[in-house]
C-alpha cells in the first residue's frame, strides 16, 4: 500500500502548480482583452471615417447632379462619377469594419437607401439627356431626393451612435476585467503559497495514520471472510485470477461432492471445472464491473441427473485497483419441479374448465334455443310469456358467468392474446349505447354520451376485447345506479406509440367506500353491503384487458354521489376506411325470393339439432339432420346442401374429420360452419385454420347464426318492418338531417331540438310523422326506432353549435 502522505503531497503540489498556471493564464487573458479593446477603438474610428466620407461623397454627387441638370456641362458628370466610385469604396469599407450584428443590419439598410438615392440621381440625369432641363429640374424639386438623403443621414447617425456606445461599453467591461484579473492574480499567489506551506506540514506528520489504515483494512477483510464462512447460503469469494479466498459451509455442503480439492488458495476453475464452464460468459461481464445473474442454469455434473442452479456474481474492489468476485449459487430443482407441477395444475384446470364449459354449453344451447323459439310463439298467455322471458334471461346470466370464469382462467394462464382487426370507433360506441339504452329506460335512468368530435379514423386493435371491457364498466354503472344518470365520455390523443383512447364511465350510484377501493379489482371481490348478481370477476377481467391493450383502469368514487371508472387503451391507426356496420342485427322473418336453400345439421345431440332445425325452417330453409360425422358425409353426398352446420365433438366420426372428408370430395365450394361448445377463442380460431369457414359458439343466437349463413352463402332475407341488414345500411348523413330540422318552422324545430336533448325518442318519433315527409325525415325516424345513439348525438351537436 502507498503511503497516504505521498498522495497528499502530490495532490498539494499539483494544486499549487494549477493555481500558478491559472494565474499566468489570467494575466495572458487580461493582455488579450486590452489588445482587443485597442482593435475595437480602431474599428470604431474606421466606421466613423467611412460614414463621414460616404456622406461627403453623396453630397458632392448631389451637387454635380444638380449642376449637370441646370447647365448640361459634362464636367459635372465627371465629378458625379468619381463621387459614385468613392461611395462604393466607403460602403465596402463600412461593411468590413462593422462589428456588431445589429450594426451590420443597419449598414445593410444604409446601403439599400444609398442605392435608392443614387438611382434617383441617375434618373434625373437620364431625364436631362432625354427630355431636357425642365423635366430634370421638376424631378429634382419633387423632394424625393431630399427624403432619401435624410434617411441616409439618419442611418449614418444611428450607426455612429450605436458603434460609439458599444465601444464605450466594451472599454468599461475590459477595465473591470483587468482590475478583477489583477486581484485574482494576487489571491492566486497567496493560495499557492499556502498550499506549499500545508504540503510541508503534511510531510512532517507521523506515518502512523497509514499503519492504522492498513490495520483497519486487514480487519475488514477478515470480517468479510468470516461473514462468508458463516453465511447461511452457498457463497464463495475468489480473486480475479481465480484463487479462492473464502467460501461458506453451505457452499461446501451443496457443491463439495463436485469439487476437486476445495480449499483456501486453490484455483476456483480447477476445483469446479464443470460449473466454471457455465460461468465463463458471466466472468467476462464481471471483469467489466457488472453484476451477472442466471435464474435457471441446467448443469450436468455427470452424476446421473441434471442440477438446476440459480446463481449471481458480483465484483468487489480489493483496495489496490483490482477486484474480487463473490458468487452465490443455489440448487433450485425442487422449485423448478414445483413450478412445473403448478403449470400442469393450471393446464389441468384449463382442461377441466373447457370440459365443464362444453358440458354446460351443450344443454344451455337447448335451453336458450327453445326459449328463443317459444318467445316467438303467439299462443302463450302473457303469464307464460313472462316465464319464457325469465328462463331466457336466467340462461343468459348463467352463460355470462361461465364466460367470466373462462376469461379469468385464460388470463391467469397467460393464454389470452390480442386478435386485432380494423374497426370504426363510432360503431363500437353506437353498439354500446344501443345495448344499454333499453335497460336504462326500464330503470328510469338516463344514458348520456359525450364523445369527442370528430371521431378518429379507422383503428387497428382488438375491438372485441375493448368492447368486453366497456360492457363490464357500463353494465356495472347501470346495475348500481337506481336514479339519475350514467354518462359515457370518450376522447383520444395521438401519441408516438399509437392512438390513446380514454373512456370515462360516470354514474350517480351509491359510490364505493374508500376501504373497498383497494380490493375492488381483485377476482370475486364485491363491495360489502352491495351484493348483486354476478361472479365479481368483471372488474378484475377489465383491468387485465386494459393492461393487455397497453392501458390502465382506475376509479374515483364518493359515497353518496357516484363513481367514475376511467379506462385507457392504445390502438394503432388503420389505413383502411372505417365502415358503418350495426352489430345489433335486424331480425330476419323470411328468405328473400322463392328458393329454399338446403341446410344440413350434423350433431349427435338431438335437442341441438331440433333447435337449429326449427329456427332455420321458420325462415324458410330446407333443413336435414345427421347424428354423427359418418352419417353427415352420407347425407351430404345425397343432398349436396348449400350450408353444413357441423358439431365438433361427436361419436363414430368427429366434426373435423367429417369436414375434411367433405372438402376432399366436394367439387363445388361448400359452406361449412362449426358449431362449438368450447369457450376458448384460441381453440375456436384453430377450427378456421383447419378448414371451417366460420364458427358459431353454443349457445347461439338466432340472428347471429342467420347473419353468418347469409354472409357466407350469399343468402338474403326479408326483415321485420323496414329494417335492413347492417351490410346494406348506409351511414346517416348528420348534416343533411340537421339541415332538415333547421328548415322546419321555428316551433317545430325547437320541439325537435328539445326532444333530442332530453332523449324523449318515442315522443319525437310520433311528432315526426306529422311533419313534412322527406328522405331525411324517414332516416331520422329509422334512427329513433333502432335507438342509434351515436348519429343522434352527432345531429344534436350540429343543432346546438
């Protein structure tokens, strides 16, 4: 170890030399500033001289100009031309010696006005030559030349004043700098002397401080080594060259059987050659001063099994410019095995839930299917119709609970993925409003929308998961609000990572106590004293969906006033134009035309076949059935149907094999739609990859099934009332409808505006029938009947802005 005093002496000498050097530099800088000040004085004098010469030359030119105009004597022209040469020289000199930016700008302006003056004088000379004495004198006496000469003198005066002022400021600054430099030089000399005195004192100090420090360092090393020896974890400390300094007893217990002559002073690579092979890359990084870790390293020690080791290396300075390495390593075979068992348990749970979902969805398909059929019956008493409605709602509630549990299971297992598509935001929000409008009206509460206008263009993202998130939030708000308003606000911002969407769902419900907010987003959590139907999974799923879409979900609530849930997600802009498409499908009542397309239903469950058959026959399809895949192939050969509805899990021959056999034999294209009871989207997407045209999840809704059949097979329907399918519906012209309303008499227009603002759509629809008939009137009535909130909101905004 180098003496401490040697280091202090060297530092002191260096500091003294630094002070003296700085003093010399300050002296040189002061001299340079004085030299610069002298140059500035010379430059300023050059500017003043150039300005005087310029004005004198212009005056001579003006005199010669007048003389020539009056007499026509060519001698005046010679004087005029020599003056012009002098002006040009003075302007060039002025441009060279101007020092400040603002003075250069004034010099440029001066030069421009000098040019104007010369042009004017030249014009008078040309008039003298072309039109005679009177024309030249008339131009001279116009006063333009005097004005230009006045401007030139003004600019020359301003330049002279500014240059003189700048010079005075510099001289004062240089004077202060010189005085300050002299003061600094005196103090620097004093500091340098003081440092030299201190160095002399340090040299006389006793060297015992160095010995004390060395002793303290030896003690600290011994303590570190003692700590390592008794550490409750496997630790080993070695020098950069690999020589072992210390190791813990736990290290010896864990790795002694694989070590060759493990002892202090031995070579770590020689004691643990196999382990060091795995640590080689890490050692290179540790030499660079970085910590290195490997959470799971599979090491084969050659004893019949592979050890899974987690290790961490950290460099330690040794006080002499080198470093040591401390290594901690653990065998984690049991942890890895436990993790594998947890994964297997999670897979088993997912498999179990999938089987349970299949077993529940199959009978639910029959329950909800028959309920849909009975809901259309006209032979039931009102009381019986109420029973059917209750059965249908209860079945859907059970289905929603199954879907929630499956969603949470997929999220926890990390198996949920984004399925991005191109979609229009206004369609999704319109769908959301239409979905909850009837429920809000039944409860006597208002559903209010506040959307940023204009809407973003087409977006690319997982619209289905975004829709699920918003349905959960709005559904909760409607569920817990007994009076008042549920408000949906939407806004967006363009960021570097995409388009950031923000949704606020505010309600006037009972609010949430502060002590309940911490666990509000936990699975199965419900606020104490606010029990309601449901699994308590909606908010937990919504939070995870928001995170999945690079967003957040938060809540603010005041007991007795209400709550505001705020969700943000990130979507990407799409290069495809958004299209208007209403996801609330109109209800088909019959096939269009006289043809009866043949549909084959292949399902081993008789009630499932019967439900689908009754629903399709009611529309006008020619429906046939098969009880398994083998029979399905035979019936397909016999019937050559336009559409095949195929169950997946069947005896004898499953749906996938049946589909592939039909595809192999088919000469003409055939539409094959999978009927699946699986609740996992990934499984269902695999069906399309295997060759199905589309899949329909059991239990299915009649309108959705008919829409898919019509879209894939090119079949058109007739609809109830004047409804049209989404594919045929054109987006409403908001401006045209607003213009129609504005064109009405003031009393009618005011009534329509008020009814739109208060959302009294039933009353408004009745009033519109008494107003002038037009395409816009009919379109507005159709929007009111369908409860399409987004276009109605856009029309209202155009009427109130």
